């Protein structure tokens, strides 16, 4: 009988580790922090083994022959730490006092952000700024996520709207300005000309002198000639820019283009093919000896032209490199996982996994 009970209790406890691992998603769910029933349910889910072992201790029933007090102490410590780390007791107290746990909230005396009181000079004048739930202001300060934005003027602080196609798309406001400065992520962009600054696309902006990626100046970019070829790929009359990096390798700009190959992108000019390795210091990598007319990208970081096959995936931890697959036949080469050979690509004679030959 005791064995059957222990098995039953074990089955009850098995889901607990999974519940702990999944709990961050539960806590992050929309409106979860402002629901008393959700917080109480989370507390129960995170700590139900405490109840189980407390009952076993009360009836003096051993768990697989071991002292239940040890188990009760262990699960109590673990669940207690997790509940406290999530701040559930504090959130329940806030709800009991009528204070929201998400975003800004004010009553007659104080202002809160995510349930924590913030230093506001004049609560009566406090308001959340239109278009962005992270920014707010009172008569003296601008706030970002509850913290004061240094030097920002609340009387003239406003969002900067996008231009062109970005104006038509619904994005969170990226850039803000007041009478003297432009701000990105609540930090002043040094040297930026507020009178001519515009958001041009995504997190790109420009003024009369510079083009910006976030709060970083794109080196040598000409704001008058700067234009996009594809998301994150732009050119002016002299250079190519991949996100926040200026391409340094020589490229024939008049013939340079971005080629969409299904869900993949590569670039080419009249002379060479180039791969986009965004995380590399030099994000545009020339494919030596590639045939411009027949080059195409395949799945799983493989590519081929009429002459040879290439791999440009991860050869080392967090590092990508381009190299040729010597001996691979491009006419017969295909990419598809084969469990019998534990390979992902083959030309019928040779098999490859992550760009390396597989012995069959």
C-alpha cells in the first residue's frame, strides 16, 4: 500500500520542475501582474509540493523511506525563493492597495512604475506621453520606464515621426526630441541637429550632417544620398552600409544589387558575388571565383553555382566562415536531412553535415 502511495505522490510531483522552467512565460503574460487570481494561482503552482509534503509530515508518512522533513524544507526553500524573486508578495500587496503592477499608475499622492514608487515633483501634473507607454512627464521632468531622462524638457518633449514608407507603418516611436536635443532610448544623441533630424526607417535617422543607426553615427554616410536597397542594407554615392557597419571591401557600386533567393539574400555586382555575414566585423564577404550568373543560395547555409558548392554557416562557436566544398558536384548537390547517413546535404557520392564531410 505504501509503495502505491509513494508512486502516486511521485507522479504528482513530476510536473513541478517543468512548471518552474515555464514560470517566466507565465509571469510575463499580458495583464498577469495585475490579476490577483493569476498571482495566487502562480503561487500555488510554484509551491504545491510544499502542501504535499506538509500533509505527509502531518500524517507522519515517510516518502520512499526518507524523512519527510528534509523534503519539506527543500521544496519550501526553492519555491519560497522563486516566489520572492518574482516579487509576487509585493504585487499582491500593491493590488490590495489599488496600485497597478504594470506601467505607470498614479493616485492622489504618488506615482508608480511597475508597482514601484518613483520620484515625481508634481503628481497632479504627471501624465503618460501619447504614443508611448514608456515615456511620461510632470511639470519638471521627463521619465522613461520610471527614471528621469537627463536634460529633457517636458514642455517641448515629443515623438519624432517617420518619413516616407516608415510614416505609413505602425511602429513604436524610436526617436524623441525637445527644443534642444534628440533622444534614443532615453539618452541624448550628442551633436545631433534637432532642427533637421528625421526618422527615415526603422531605427535609422538623419540630420543635415549625419545618418544614425540608433544613437550611432554611420561613418562617412551622406544623408542626402542615403537610400535603402533592403531592410538593413543601404547605400549612398560612395559606400554600402549593413545595419550599423560600413562595408570596407571594394565593390562596384553602380552595378551592386541585393538578390532575393526565396527567404535568403545575397548581393552581387558585375564582378563578384557577396554573402551577408551580419555578425562579422566585415559583414559583406566576397565569394571568390563564384559565377555571378548562376550563383544561388540553398538551405542550411549552403550555396552553389555551375562550378562548385559552398558552405557559409557556423564552423566554430558563434563564428561563421565561407569555404568551398572540394569535390562536391554542383549539378547533383541537394540539401535534405538523411537519418540513415546522419547528413544534411549530398551530391550522391559525398555527404555533409554543417559543411563537413560525413563518413558513410
